[in-house]
C-alpha cells in the first residue's frame, strides 16, 4: 500500500482531489482532502501498487502543477484491521453506524447499521455521510420515504439506513464495481438484501432507475461538479413532495449547488455542516 500526500492552497487541493476522485477508473483506492493549517490544505490518496501511486502523483501534477506530491510506501499491515480498531461507533440522531467490533455495545433504541471498514466509501465517519444521515433523521420527523435512490452509494450505508428505518425499496448505483459488490454484502448483513439492489453505473442513466421512478427520496453523495451536472437528470426522478439530499461538497461550494437545484424548482429545506463539508436537503414542492 502506498500513500500519496500533497499540501497547498485549498483551490489547488480541491482541483486535484476532484480529478482523482472522478477519474474512471482511478488509480487511487481512496482520496481525502482536509484543512491542514490555517493557510494550507492537505490531500491524501492511497494506492495498492507503486505504479498506481505514480499515476496518482502524475494526475495531481497535471491538475495542479504547483503541488508537489510525495509518495510513501506504507508498512505491510492489515490496514482494514487497523482502521477497525480505531473506528468508534458514529451516531446521527436515531442512527448508529459501526463495525461488528463495537456494534454489540450499541445503545438500545437506536437504528443500528453494520458497516465494516473497507475500500468502499461510507463508514459514517466522513462529514458527508454523517450529514446525509442527519438529513434522513430530519425527513423522518414528518414522513417515511417508501422508495429510495442512492447515487454514488459506496458502502450502501445511506440506502440501508433508509430501509432499516421504514423505507420499502432502495436502488444504489456506483461507478466502482467493488463498491457495488460491497454494498450488496452490507445490505445482506443488515437484513435488507431483499429490498436493496446495487447497480454498476454512472449517475442516473440506467434504464432500471427510470423504470422504478419516481422516488420519494434521492441521495447523491458525490462531489460538487457532478452534482451540478446531475441536476437535470435527478430532479425529474423525484416525486412531488419528495426530498433529495446532496453531499460531497465543501461549505463554500453550497451556492453552486443551490443555484443548480433551485433553478429546477426545488426548495432548500436545511443544510448540515460537518468538518468543512456540507449536506443540503431539498424538497420538490407539490405542483400548483
């Protein structure tokens, strides 16, 4: 396993992160960006082989020439086991997300979601996933969405959370084949396998998605640029009075997303901020 690290201005880091995260297939198994100091941001990417690590570094330089990525070979360890040992349970309202190592200690009365640490995004610890779970909790104060679509489902945690709290059916899509398989496994472990279907595909272009429309709730936890591009495709799939939760964007990117979805008739209900990340909850009004 190799770690590729770069530090620099936020705009440069975001540009590099965007390219690494959205390249299909990407040489990176995982990518993260965070504020390192008051003036500097940090990008961390992880790759299985040295050649993939070098490809990651090349993409970083291509997108942001001012950055100087550093490649470091990590010790030969069971990194999933190590990450498990360091991941506590995550609580968002009535939801608790954890691996089996701590889920047995979960608080009674919570909707527990079993998600082991692994290569698919979505253990509940990232600010975007946590924000989406808080948005789902907010929706549940007034309704239980019956039919759910999760675009960029990763581990399947959001669709599984919806199903375990009252939804009847969920479709999840991801551009990464491994994530599709992991989401299917996670649904089975959470006893929602019969209600959940994980699909390999980009965005919402698959015919099965359109055949099952409209949806009461749509999740799209991706990144800002694709979210704007998806607006004309996602909004028609949403029922009147339905909700859409958008995440994967940094706080300062909110206006771009709000403009894309407000212009298509959706109303912003609430925003959830966590660790510099934003999750936006929109609602489609009833037709006049």
